[in-house]
């Protein structure tokens, strides 16, 4: 699934160089984008659980909110797409979005089905406002200002929605984390196939897949971290979070350094 122009047509592929990425503050939608995105969803799930148990729910939520605000401020101040800044913001959205869904369920007693419906309505409202004000939901047009605010509001809503949906299938419906992860693995192929075979609009295909990355990564991360009594591998949420953080850091470093090497080679 490629990024699109404001008309909904596939956008021309820009070279992944500092100059090319300067046209948008969102990375090109490539295989590496989806891989890192799934990793951040898994890290957000296990990190949220680990911090809530270690620090307590209130300090964990407050700390995550502060770090999220700092990450989004740095992203807003960036003049173009910068891998470390952008993906740090995504990680913090993942952590805080997970906490938002968990607080609604654990602290307020809201069933996951109800919170999933509420977050879906919130996401639809953001999309409706974004479309009304800007005329497009294409991410390659996000270059700052109001459009960037709407983009991050949509991203936060997708993480909260995906968390609720993943916990709904794994816990409420009792399907378990591994079967749920496999289910979302199959479902995330639908928009990709629909875009290629059925000419599904690329913007719709992108956001459809974007929502599904959240329960996909979270279910597999939970499966690795939770106890065997809950159907997991019992590796621990702390260790799983640390391993995912290292992998994400290495991937982001590669994304930041790789284009520079290519640009120097072509100079």
C-alpha cells in the first residue's frame, strides 16, 4: 500500500533521502514502515503493562502522558521527517494509547466491546473533521500545522481502538493471545490484497491496515510476555519490552543512516 496524493491517486515514489522526505513529516509507506510500526505496537502493550505494575497505574499514566507530550512537541518542531523523532512519538502514542484503553476497562469497568465502539467513533470523528478541513486523509500530505495535529489525533485513536479490539478477542472472547495474533495476521492481508486486486482506495487500505497493526503486534507481544496460565510463554513484560526497544532502536538507526549513505554514494 503506497501513500497517496490529495486526489487519492498513488503518489510518485520519492527517493528516501533528506530532501525527498522533506516534503512530508511522515515516512514513506514501505515494508520497513509496517515492520517498525508492528514492533512499536508490541512494545507499547508490554511496556504499558510493565509500568502499570511496577510504578502503579496513576504514576505510570502521568509519566506516559508527560513523555508523550514531549515526544509530540519534538515532532511538531521538526522541519521534516526525522526517524528518531517520529518513531519516538509513535512509541509513546503506543504506550499511552494502551493505557487509555486499559484504564477504561480496569479502572472504570468499561467492557472492551464498549470501549472499542467508543474509540471507533472517536476515530471516525477525527477522520470526518480531517476530511472536512483538509479534503484528504493521505499521510504523504502531512507537512505540519493543523494537518499534523489531526494526523496524530488519528494515530492515538487507532492505538486505543486496536488495544481494545485485541483484548476483546484475546480476553473477553477467550480466544487467547496466539490465536488472536494469527487472526489479525490474516486480517491485515485483506486491505493489501484489496488494494492490489480490487482497487480498494489506497487511503482506505492504509488506515485499515494501520488500525490492525495495533492488535497484531500487541497480541504476539502479550503471548510472549504473559504467564503460561494465561496461554503465554512467560518471558515477562519487562524483558519483552527491552528486546523490542533494542530492535526498534536498531531499525530506526538503520532508517536514519541508510538514506544518508545512499545519498553520498549517488553524489
